[in-house]
């Protein structure tokens, strides 16, 4: 594991690691009529996700709660939670009083008015919608330009707008392929694909590593990609 590596050294390392793999070109140049010629490895794109696919993936997975939790933790650490609640709800509200009021309502010791119930329902709906919107934005940034490609006997994924991630998965090390279709996946005729590959990260415990082959894929494209992987 190398924390920092210059890009030219990364290119050289990739050439050395993948040299001699089936379907990949050798790093040594070939002689052809006195000229030095290097053949390039063939790369086939199996899946490319458009921005609307990434937004749909974020809507289905709903990871916006991570951002909300981070913001909540920041407000709590800075001591701004109570002042923010006062600004939003228009009255002084501490965490203990909020929990106490909710507990009294659940135990039947105090029934809130119809107006308060309506405000709570609308606030909950707005909260759920905000989480979905944040999740869509997070998915768009994290998975921007997602591509699944095949080079010889290796699968590769590339994605990320701010942090670019490139991962290589040898097909021969894949142990299981998992296709997940939740209720929202089925509603939008989509699915997601994950694989477990042998080897893991070299640490203690599990000897497998889970990778995402497709955070989202249209149901019509699923058989073709699975056929290539299997």
C-alpha cells in the first residue's frame, strides 16, 4: 500500500504488474521492419453511466443521511445545535426537552395539537425529501463518469469527480456475484451488481473483498453485463 506515488511511477508500476496477462500487451516493444512498435491492450466498455443514472442511484440508495449526520455532529461539537433549533422552530428547544416532549406524547401523557401534528408531518416529509436530494448530489459527485470496462481477463472501474478512483478486478478471482433489487430498484426497472473477489486486503479476518461492478444498471442491460462477467 503506497500512500503517495508520482503519476509516471504509477504508469510504470501498472505496466509491470499487468505484463504477461492474457489479452494484455507486453511492456517490451516488438520489432517490425526495423521499427519499434508497441501494441495497445484492447479495452471494451461494458457499462457507462450517464448523470441521470447516477442521480437515480443516489435517489434509490438514499445516502444523504451521511451528510445530515455529519452536519448534525458538527453543530453539536460547536455548540450550535440549540441555537439552530431555535432559529428553525422559533422557540428555545434543547435536545433533552425535545426527547422529553416526544416521550410524553408516545406515553399518552400529552397530546399535541392538530397544528403541531401537521407541522411535524410536513417537517418529516421535507426531511426525507432533503435526504434524497442530498443523496442524489453525493452520488453524482462520487460516481461521476462511472465506467466498467474489460481488458483481457481483468475488469476495471473508473469513477469520481473530486477524487478519481480506478480499480482492477481479476475475473479469475471473483467468487460470488450479487445482484440486488430493492423495492425502488424494481419500481425503476433497475438493479445493482457487487462481486466478492478472493485475496482481500491482506489484513486479518476475511479473505475476500467486496467491489461494486455497477452501482445501478438498467434491467434491460443486466443480462449482457452478467454474461460478460460470468
